[in-house]
C-alpha cells in the first residue's frame, strides 16, 4: 500500500512494515519540530497518532532534549514525577534508557506487558520516544487491546469489563511514599474503540477489584398477590392476650 495523506496535511502516512494489520504508520521526510510553532500541524499530528495508535517519524536526529519536552507538552501534561534523570539524559525531565548503563537506565519496561503511567490518576494519553539508536536484531511485539477484547469469549469480556486494576509503586505506599491509583481494566476510547489499563510487571499490580454483576430482571411476569381469605366467624370470641411483664 502506498502513502496516504489527509487533505491539507503537511506529510503523508505510510503503513508501517509488519504493523499494517494494527493500523500503525510511518512518516518520512518531515521535520516534527514544525509542530512546535504551528497549531495546525500539532493538531494534525495528534489526530494521526490517535488514528494510527503508533506513528513513527523517521529522520528526527536534530531534535534536542528541550524540543522533545516541548513537543510532548503539545499533546498533554508532563508533570507526573515518575522518572528520575540519568546523568547522560539531554534534559532532566526525559527518561533515558539504554542497554549500556553509562548511556541510560537498563531493563526499563521489561518486567511485563503494561500501559505507561498506570500508577498515576491519569495514565499517559501519548508517549513520545526518540530512538537515537535501534537494535537491528530482535523484534518488538505489539498487541492491540481492542483486538484482544474482540478475541476473547463473551463471558471473559463481560468479567473484564467489571474489573478494576489496582496499581502502585513505591517504598511505603501506606505512608504516602510512592504512587497509587485505581483504574477500570477496560476503558472506552471513543469512536467505538476500547482500551485496557494494566501493568503485569511484578511490584506494579497490587490486586484486582471485581464489581458484582448487574442484577437481572426476572423474565416472567410477577405472580399476582393472593386474594385475602374470609375468616370464618367463631362462635365465641377469644379472650385477648394480656401483655406480659
């Protein structure tokens, strides 16, 4: 398939290799820094990220750390306080990761399938990553939550829709040292799409809370109340019982 461009868009989106079934896209020959000064470009990027879920902009080597932060703030708040700076990070608010501990934190995000930011009240709506180097070997696996929900049986899906994910990370959550949040496991993303909020890594999932299933109305009509029966008159009235005590 070839590139597709929205009318008036400053770039075209091509299907990402091996990501086309999930709608992932790639953009080539476009300087993403244009979104820093142009509200229309920023709005187009935001719309395309929502439509494609994963959108790769090739050739952004000139993007600085400060520009990366400014670009992220075009799509949402970066005030979450989850990350500590690495000495090699070009900006103190960037989480720098690497296989080389001198270049960044190692083994970040490898403990289990997850959505970033589950430990805070509002998980990240957008994740902006700048890949300075990429490993030529190995694969990155993606699983679309909407596709996952469509692939399970109705009973499982109904149970998941009643579950809440309890997330937390920190040294002493009970005394306020750390982050803690409660999220519905299945959420609505609008446009008829659904998502999920979870972190399956050890130490991040504190538990699951399940709502009771909704009460179901009886299928049949309620039975009519019985007619009051006429009590036969007794020949002699009974003596009223006196109160005791």
